């Protein structure tokens, strides 16, 4: 199945990003294809390269970057939501790209399922 | 890009217009989805019904009052959009592409629980019961909740 994912909450504050990550990993292992992961609302904070969690905790941002590298995932951050929250190319973590909301709509049109992780 | 594919998108708005950014950022996705010529429906339930309340005054909280946008959903001109203008241009859309969002549904139970009636709302809506909305959601291709 062709799946698209959207994440609407920030890392650590909310479980949305953790759940989405585990969902994507499980879906990929089952042989499904992830068309795109779109970050919106406070979800754009998942793309900040300035994130530095304690060493004994999971690194949510680095984990997305690695998953993207391993599976050629398209991680897209909404430009309007990102600029509001101080996420720009200068502090964008590896594997993410900043683009418009049209990328979310396009993913919704193309995928068999759009799965939202949010509040 | 899947040219010509039209899917049924439903936006379920459940939060008050201010206090969190969900309502405003939901509206931004609605406008872009309409610009992609998709079949767009909006549902207002829970505190989301307050998004359509007439007479919003936001000066005291120093937030922008974006409620007039709901009235402009039918026949809105994309040139007037401030944030995603470049994204639209990049996709070959111009001011000639007008939005067509006429499907506004409000959950009757949520209105009643808040002492509101259709008369209190900024725009014409279709009031539906929770059960009816459930059936409508079942017919959708994509449901996004804010």
C-alpha cells in the first residue's frame, strides 16, 4: 500500500512523532511504501537540527534523519508553519526539506491512505 | 503529480479559534486544498463551532481575527493569500483559480451544548447530527482533523 503520513505535534512534548516513526518503520518492514511524511503545526519542530536531548533519551530528530537515509523517505516541512516557529534551511536537520502545503495535498491525492498523528 | 485526480477531502475542526493555532493553520490547508481543485468539506464540531461565531473581537489578545476568511471560502481569490502565494505560483496557479468550498457542516449537538444556533454563525452551514456526520466521514477519501 502507498501510505502518506502527517505529523502535527512537536517532539518530546507529544507522542505523535514517536508513534509516527514506529508506524513508518513497521509499515516499511511489512513492504509498504511511504510516499511522504509531512510535518505541520508544531510538528515542524521535529526537523530542528538544534535539538539536543539528554544522551540517555531517544533522539527523535536524528532518528527521522536516519530512517529517511535508510529508506529514501521524503520528509517535508511546511514552510509557513516552519517560518512561524523559527525552522529554516540554516537549522534544518539532514533528510528534511522545506516546501509548501501543496505537498500535503499532493500526498493525500496520491497515497492510498493518509495517516495523521496529532492531538 | 496526479493531474486531474479529485479526492474527497474533509477537514474536521474541533478547537476554539484562538488559544491554539489549529484553527488558523487548518484554514490554510483548506485554501490550498481548494486551490488544487479537490472536493473539500469542512466540519465544525466540539469547540470548533466557535470558529464560525459572529462578532469575534481579538484586539484584546493581540491575535489576528481571521474569521472573515470563512465568509470568503466561496469564491475566494488566491491573490489575497499572504503566505502560500509562492507555493501556488510554483504550481502554475493564478488569481483566476477561485476557491469553491461550499460544504460546511456543523454538528448540531455541539452547537446546542454551547447555547448557539445557526443565527450566531458567520456563514450558511448545514447542521447535521453526530450520527449523520459519521456517515458523511465514511464517504471521504482523506480526513484531516485540527
